[in-house]
């Protein structure tokens, strides 16, 4: 699997966003981020979770494994938070990169595994997306020092979380959406990724390109090395192999989500700083994901 070629169109759109940045004032890009936050990306999350039927037993076992990986990333990220920015909201905006994952890249990466890996990853994504967003929203909302009631309302009304849960509910129903609603969701979802990538490029414009800080390296190590390494280690120690173990390894090895800067900006964090972390994670993933994919194919074949 040539991850560079897979990600090359995304990097091209990001570069276009950097070039097109001056075409809109800062307020214009902020308006685009609000549209992505409230409409476009929730449609993408809903569609990803609802795309395939979810068997309840698989949700508990396979989805539970994905939740363990995400929770481990969350806890490890909290463990390195002392190296991050002093402002709580800025620290929270950065920390989410330690456990969030690139869903679209995941479905491309599992193509090297047996066909049933696609359905297995769908279950992991279906349950993983709500939990990853829940952790991110809680930390970002806490960064604003909200009252307990406002914090509860902020978390429970978050569009990312609601769309993810709605998609899981549809998947558990075992029936696809009717043609017209499905096409409507697809149209919005198709627009989400390019617009988010253009916004990511615009957010990077003017950001000083520099080597990753110690804090950034710690987050990237958690996301790209420690989480997949833990899955591989446990699978090896317990002599566990097959498609589920291989798919979980791919899931654990994915770079961070490209939309992280949109969620961070919604809570007042620096868009540019989070966008830089997203780019670093994606670039480092060019080296790490092919290696983990090779390990995953061997697990699947065992």
C-alpha cells in the first residue's frame, strides 16, 4: 500500500487551501469552519457510521476493542499534557490528536486485508467516532471553564457526537437509509472533506513551519507508534491473530483526523497550531502506516 499516493490528493487540496487563503478574510474561513462543524462534517460522520449494518454482538466485542484503543490514547495523551500549552483550551485542542483517527484513510488501508475487514472496521468506526468526539468535546468544553450544567449541555448537543450516535443507531437497525435521504447525506458528506482540507490549508498559512515540539512528538508517538504497538504486543503475547486483530492494528495506527482543527476552533483554540499538528501526524503517517499495514497483513494471514 502506497500511503503517499493515497494521501497525495489530500495534500494537494491542503496546498490549494494555503494558496487560496487570501481570497477570503479570516471571518470568511471562520464561517466555513462553522458550516463544516454544524452541517457538513456531521453528515460525513453519520454516513460513515450508518453505511453498513452493525450486529449488536459485534458492536460489543469489536466496537469495545476500538473503544479500549481510543481510551488508552486519551489517557496517555493526558499523561503528557504537562508538556503542552498553559492555556487549557489550547492544550485540549492539541491533545485530541493523540486519540482521534482518519476514518477515510482507514477504509483505504484495510483493502490489503481479507474482505470482511471492511465490515469489521465499520463497527470500530461506528463506536469509535462517538467516543473520540466525546473525549475531545469534554476537554475542550472544560477549557472554557463552563458551569456543570453548561458543560453537560455542550457535550450532549455537540453535532459531531449526535451525528455519530445517530449513525450507530441506523447501523444497529440493520437496514440502509432510503434512497433519497441517503443521497442527501452523501451530497453533504462528499462536500465535507475537500472543504475541511481547504480550511486546513488556509489555517496553515502564516503558521511558522518548525520541527515538532517535545509535546507534539509525544502526541504523534502515542497516535502512530504506542497504540498500534500495544495492539501488536497484546496480539503476539496472547497468540491472537485473524482479521479482527489485523483490523484493530490498522485502526490503532491511523494518523489523526483532519477535522481536528475545526472542532478546536469552535471552542476558541488556535486553528493554525492544531492544523500544524494534523499535518505533522499525516506526514509521519506516510512512514509508519505502511509498516503497520505489513504487520497487519501477516496477522490476518496467521
